[in-house]
C-alpha cells in the first residue's frame, strides 16, 4: 500500500513539473511613461479698465507780479510749499505689446494756501505785500505709457483749473496796515503736463508716484483811488504763474 501511494505521489509531481514546463514564460508589465511637467501659467496683468483712487502730496508755486506805474516786482520768491490731497478717476486701455492709452480727471484740495510775496518798497507808498490764496485744483488729462506686466510708466497732458481768491495788496508801513483786494481778470486755468510710474501690487490694487506741472494763464487786476496809498488806476500784471505738485496715490481698477 505504501508503494502504491509513493508511486502515485511521484507521478503527480512529475506531471505537475511537465505541465509547468509547457506554460509560456511570464510577460513583463509595460514600462511606465515618464511624468509630464506642466508649468503653472501666471496670467499677464492687464491695465484695461476703469479705476478710482485717492492721492496725497505736496505742491509749491511761483508767480511774477508787476505794476505798470512803478514798474516794481512783487513776486512770490519764496515758493512756499503746501499740502495737497484729493482723488482721481480714469480709464486705461492696454494694446497688444504693452502700449497703454487712457484719460484721467483729478481734484485736489489745497488747504494751506496763503502765498505772500516778500515785501517790496514802493516809493511814496511804503512796504507792500501781495497775497493770493489757492483753494483747489482740478484737471482733465490724457495719459499714454508703456507697461511691463504690472509696472506702468506714463506721461500725461491736459488742462487744469485752479480755484483762487483775488489778489490782496497790503501796505505794512501804514498803522494799522491797510489791505485791499484788486479787481479784474480772474482767469485761473492753464495747461498741465506730468509723468509718473504705477505698480499693480495686489489684485486690482495699484500704487503710483506722480509729478505734475501746471502753467496758468496771465491775469491783471487794478486798484481804485486812495487804496493803501497807491495811485488810482495802477494796474498789476500777474505772469509766470505755475504750480508744481508731487503726490503718491492708490487706485482700484474695475474689470473691463
């Protein structure tokens, strides 16, 4: 009986080996394709759209004032600085290649505006000062520039209007000092030119630094008889009127 079991087991083992020998060799799995690197694409910033913002800065001005009888100069030679602050609104359109065109309107208050020229000695009259007060300035201008993604370098040009009181003449020699306000042309407008750089630093927010130069038209004013010792009919010519402003601003752009 043991022999029969041994012979059967041997036959079964031999048959299994023979069957295994007849099986095809195992097939290796196909090689895995290499991973493809997909770069993260950062969208290029667009300056196209409407924007609104605010600004604060510093301005200074100069003016030349002469009268036609004495020929003396009452110019504001101190170029006194004054705080400026306000807001702006505008629109930009960026063309393919980075060229940007736009338009902007600004309004700024000029609260510290007592601009008094140095005292001038007028023969037979006394020491005279001329004071003018600028209250506000507004302008409408076209802008053109070139953008390097989120950095925009631009220039601007347009027209400006200045809210200003009439010139006041004060004779400081008299006791008490006598003042009067001249009457005449009160045109307070002129051309504007400026330049700046703007940086879109986060989302639709951008910050700018800008310089503006305003050249106002010439004006005249006259005085009547007995005013602070002046001769009646004396006319004052106001020329070379300019305002310089440097400011920093913050804008928010709405998608277009």
